[in-house]
C-alpha cells in the first residue's frame, strides 16, 4: 500500500460539489471559493458520468499556474478516479487548487455528478524500480517508464545470466503498445524516416521521454500501475489514452493483466497488435513453438535457430501463423534446441500469429543493455475502438525448455 500522509483537504471544495448533478455544456469549469494553500501531489474525484469526459485540473507550482489533462470513463455508479500530478516522481508539490473542468468527448451534453474531490500528499518512492520476488525469480518494473516490465531474473539460471530481458531503449520494455490510425485528423509522427501512426507506448517515446505515472499500488505478490503513455513516433507528445497493468507473481510464473482505454475519438483500422512485444538477451538464439493439431499432448515442437530480424523481405519468414484450434500458443527463446536448454518463455492464450526474429543475433550477448536482441510478439488482429476498454493477459516464466512447456500446460488446464 502507499505510504500516505493522511491529510486530506476537502473543506474548501465541499460547498462546490455537495449535491451537484448537472447536464453539462461544453467546456464547463468549477472553481473553488477559496483556493487551499495546503500542498498536494495527488488528486481524487468520485463521480458518475453517462459518457466519457476529458478533464483539466489547475493548480500552482511555485509562482506558475499548471493545467494538466485527465480522462474519465463512463460510470453509472459512484467511481473513484485518482491521479498523481505531473512530476510526482521528481518530488513536485502543488498548492492553490484553482479549479477543474471538462469537455464531452463523444456527445454534446453529458449528465455528470461530482460527489467528492480530494487533494492528498503521498510520499514518492525513493527508488522508481519496484520488484516482485519469490523462490524462483525476481521481476522488476520501472515507474519512471510507465511501470513497464524491464527485468526478469531466474534464480536457478546457469552462471553468467542475470536479467533475461533486453532493455536497450524504451521501445524494448515488455509493455503495452498499440497501433492506430494514420488518417486525418491525426497527424502522423516519424520513426526511422517512416510516417508513424498513432502508437501509444507504455514506457515512452523514440526521443526517450517517459510516460506519465498516473497511479500505482504494491501489495504482497502483486503490483498495480497506471500510466498515460507517450506517442512513440513523436517527441514528448502524450497520447490520448490510459494503460493499466496488474502484475502477479506466483511459483515462478508472472501473470500480466493489461487494460487499455483510448480516449482519442479517432477511427482506427483493423490491424495486428503486439500483445506484447517481448525482447530478450540475444544469447538465447533458438526460437521454439508448437503449431500442430494435438495441443498439450507433448507433440514435437517447431524450432528455428537462424531467424533474421522481422520486417521487409524477411517478414514472411519471421511470421508464424498458428493453426485454427491450436490452443498451445506459447513460445520460448532458449540457448539451444534441447529439452534441457535454458531460456525464457511467453504465453498469450489468444495469440493468432507469432512474429519473431533476431537483431544482430551474431553478438550472442547476455547483457540486457546490448543493442542485439531476440524478439517475439504474439499478434492478434484487432480493431481499436475509442472509449472501449481492451483487456488481455499473458504469462512469463523461465527454466529449461521442458520446464517452460510444463508450466504452460499447468496454466492451460487450470
């Protein structure tokens, strides 16, 4: 749980929100009668709303007036929204709550009720790297990079192995990332001299700007994080979306529950989504997966040890379309093709295609910072819909190839 200083500042706001229930026009603002001088770094709103809303909150930091955006999902029952202010992880403190406002996102008017607004000071973490650990492994997430997964260390790994995940840049974190429209009114970004579509990425953007941490909570065996992701193809441009993760570690298997809500209002085209993009250290050069008609029977695997990197002329070679009815949709990168070869595995039960490849694979590095890497993404053909939550889960474990397959079989039958 958060280490909170339990000082709440509601008095100056109670007159404003008590019994408020309105059919709101566009651009409506609420301002307090007497702005509180108390310091805060998190705000909470208890509300109901018939439709999604884009909100803005204003406050002072030093002598500057700051206005930041937030988004609210529809809620028929009283719902609590919480958010840290911008700069929370750097110790920024706000004062002088100046008001809160909103715009309707997909309708001209919206019945909206504020039951409570609360301002709170929460002690920031001393270290933005947080972790879960059990007897088998230790996994880490970085709050500064949107709470994305950046470390998976197996305690019984052969000598010389540490973190099995590649974290060369913000794009290689194990994280949520979705591809949307390139059509107007959206203005595309640019990546590798290529026009880049709407692409919210949990960790940050191509220029190294971090996504905003909105909320997090750590409890025994589990971590919850929420962020406002950056757009990958632009420089420090926050997307119009929220991403949430629940990480749960049990018996050496990490379960990652993902939730994404897009508030852009854009009309997106159907396309394959990475669920997730998964980068490992490059020494794990053998890719294994199952694609037969007898899933979970121990039937022979398909294995590749010389995959190029996906894209361009190699895309077809690196794209493994899974057979209809095949529910054994896991994969693994290991140091060899034998059953006792060590490596790390990924399982998305809803995968339709596995896109895999090696980048500078000849380096065969154990370093998570190296430019060389192995990649796989379980793909699904999806249509992103604005204001409609997208949810899915995946699993990660390590060990020998045989142990990895056994772990996935246990999950499949449970």
